């Protein structure tokens, strides 16, 4: 996997996941270490969480870096797909609250809701709103906001050793980071409640069976499959994929008339792109299309 160090480094203190073997609180990279790795290869933006000693519990700085990279991917015509993955045994063990800036005053009513809106919800929204398709390559434990980060992606690939945990109930918390929005749409309300009420670890195989994961593969094959799928997306009609993503994401939030109107408008916009005209021309001329992402 092509990566280069771009830091979103923050204090390396593991917080509230409550998972076993999450790593020592005092260990880990120093202030200058790269806790988010990033590279662009073949039109694919690789975003890699890099705090393996903390099972990649995400800090405030990491969250802001990921949000910025996803915004950059939307705006950069050179980016045509995104892969979100991690190093070590954990994909993301939840939120590391100790990486957040220290509060300037005593907490008052409204602070928690504001923190969720500006924090976890912004991260999930950044994935959902990214104009390029986002693949999650889940290499290990995805818990709490880490699970929701994976579920927000357009496609989810998982190592066969990965697990998904709605850990909030174990701490007496309400799910945040869009979990109560995402899960019912992916697996239905009864399954979503089962996962959230009990907080049991879900294996990658069971997650695939429920429809939360597209493919489960041996851990050694995960990177190659992510590269293959991302490469196929990067070679595709970028604007058509972006519009398709918007249509699908919005489809469960409106009625049929709204969905049909959005579909027609999206096709109208898409037919102004070079790739749409290339796709039609290649069909007529009986050749493979050559999409340029515009």
C-alpha cells in the first residue's frame, strides 16, 4: 500500500473504548510522528490511520486530518477514489477523547451535543459527502465510531480476522457518530437494535452475511483487493459515480417522487460530462471506453 507520512499527530493517550489489548497509554509516536499516512497513487487517495499501539483509536487531530483529506479528494480532479485503512491489528478502536483540546471552562448543558455535532458527526458526514467513492479496508477491530467510520464508506472490505463492535452500550452510552442513522439503513431496525443493545463483537463473516461488509478475505489479501477495487473505480466515470453515490445515499430519506426527480436531474447533469459521451460513443463503436474523470 503506498503511503507517505503526513501528520495529524496529537497526544497519544488511549481513551474510552474499553477494549482489551488496546495498547499502553503512554506508548506511541512522539509529537512529530505521522499518525495519519497519506499518498496518491494512480488516482487513488490512500488514507491510513497509524496509531497501531492504541488500536488506532482516533484523536482530535487525526479526525481533522481525515476530514481535510476527504475534502481535498472531492475537490481534486486527480483523485478518483479513496481507500481508508489502518496499520496494525486495529482498524479503529473508537474515539480517543484525550486527544481533544482541553476545555476552557466547566462543561455546561449543550456542550456534549455540540461536541458530537462538530466531532464524530462531522467525520461520518465527510465520508458520506465525499464526491469520490470511498472504500474501507478494515484490517482489524472496528469499534464504536470506528465501526461507523467503516459503515459510512461506500464499499467495505474486511480481513477475515476483523471484528465490528457497537461498544457504546458497554460504557452506558448512546451510539454516536451516525450509528443510529447508518445501521437501520444497512441491516434494518431489528438487527440494528440487536447490535446496539448487546454490544457483542460481530465477526467479519457475520458482518458480510448481514450486509455490512461487501467482501471478507484473508488478511494477507486485503490490500491487494482494496487496490483492485480502487483501481477499477479510478478508471471509471468519476462524475457519474459521484452522482450515483448521492442518489443512493438520499434514496431512503425521501419519497418516490423526490427520488425520481433527483434521478432525472442527476442524469441531466451527467450527460454534460465528457465521460458520459465517451461511454455512449464507445458502445456505438463497439470498443472499451476510456474515462478521464470529467
